[in-house]
C-alpha cells in the first residue's frame, strides 16, 4: 500500500466502519494509517469506527531481519505519534504488536517465546511512557501475536501463562484492569511445517488452531498447508479458511470460555511455564532490556541451543515428523510451487509509483 488508490483497491467492497482490519505494517505503520484515514474521509466514513490492529513491532523486525530501515529512536517516535492519533481518532484501533514468530521459527521453545515477548512489551511500555503516553493508553493498544506449535497442552498452557505474566507487568506500571487484559493473536507455527508430505500440514495446523482456541486466543490465523513450498494457491487458502469456519460453526468452540480451566495437568504446566518465563524475563531485564540483550546476542544464543537440540531430535527420530522422518511416502510427488518473480514485481511497483507521483505532483 503506497497510495490512497491502493487502499481503495485493497478494501474495495469492505466497510471499514464494520469490519476489523489486521495489517502487518512493518516500519510503515504511521504512513499506512494516514492512507487508510484519507481513504475513509474520501468515502465519508469516520475513523472513530475504525477497529482492528496495525501491527508495528520494531524489535520484532530487528530480531527477524537483523536490521531496521530507520533508527530505533525514529521508529519509537512514529509509534508514539500513531498511538496518540489512535487514542484521539480511532479508539478501537491497536497500534503496536509484539511478535513471537521470530523466536519460535528460529527453533525456540514456548517458554522462550513468552519471556522474549514480555521483555519486548516492557521495552515498548517504557519507550511510550517516556514520550508522554499514559500506561493505560499504550497498554490497551498493544497486542501479542504468538506462534502456536504442535505440543498441544503446552501451547494451551503458554497462552494462560502469558496472561499471568502480562498482568503482573502492567500492574507494576500502575495500569488499570482493562490495561491488564492481554490481546492474543495466534498464528500456526511455520518451523514445524514440512515440504515433504505437505498434506500432513493440514492436520498440524488444525491441532494448533484447536490449542489456540482452548488457550483463549482472541484472533487466529491458520496458514495454508503448502506454505513451506511456495506462495499458497487458491485451494490451499480455502482449506485454511475452512479450518477456522469448521472449528467455529460446526464444533462451536466459540461458545466455551477457558475449556482447559480446572484441568490439573494444564494448570500445573501453566504455573511451571509462567515461572520459567518470568525467570528468563528477569534475566533479560538484568541485561538492560530486550534491545541490549539482542545487541549482545543473548536471545540468539539461547535460540540456537534450543534449535540444535530440536534438529538432533529430528535427525535421530527421537522427535517424530510424520511423512518426513517417520512413515514417509516413498512415491510422493511434491505439489507444484508458485514462485513469483519478486524482483520483477518490485521494479514494476517502483515504475507505477513514479508514474503516480508524476501525475499527482502539481509542479510537474
């Protein structure tokens, strides 16, 4: 999205006063919101009714890519501007995200994911507070996006432990009860999806979606089963959407609150996960916070150690991957992958933007 026309095309037929949005904005959250607000004004719509989430996560981008397109100070400044704008003009819009995907897809554990996300959250709270935003204004506009793997009961416990940890964090900053409530988005894990026998991934994402719901996620993304192969096709995207629909409309999982509550096993591992995550979180705080920990490579070392153990478990078949290291289909044919030419798409997009600017610049 680079122009108001792009936004109009992307949201054609979608009423932004009624339908919530969720956008991965990278480092461009402020620019994206400006375009969306301009589009809504053009359509005679009110941003007061805009709801959803513009996912801006500077430290998550740094963890994933190893670099940022701007200084962290500039990105925090833009995030503060975006949060203040949302507070005043779009009160139901979340403006900051904390992603667990870089940590889990690097081979990390559920406890490591939770601890690193909590440390990132504290960093964001401090940065926004230093820019004059109240704890309640920022805490209620932060959302957490977890990756959910195949360890069914541990994933349920992770979500329940996350709420305990975040409530304690916000309480320490003096937040109110609404601010202590953690918004959880769950995405099926990418790390454990296989290119060999990829149809098994349909079963994996279904159990991961089930665990997410039992853990109490607020929103859910089920990835297409051919994601490890290439760009998902129409059929695989439809199957992924239907997982959501079946769990909601046929299984009625939206009718039950905390279905795992009271289960001794889940309660015990919830407590254990929360305690372990809190100890790791405290270790990061001793090192000066998440950004300084990333600079010295502390999370990277922990993730590398965990990933090495996982890889050894797979190589020795201690950990089963059906269709890969156990019960492989020797006659398998890998589905054809869709691989766009991203370089060509990028250059074509640059040309389109140059033409757009030339046509709209009054000095040209």
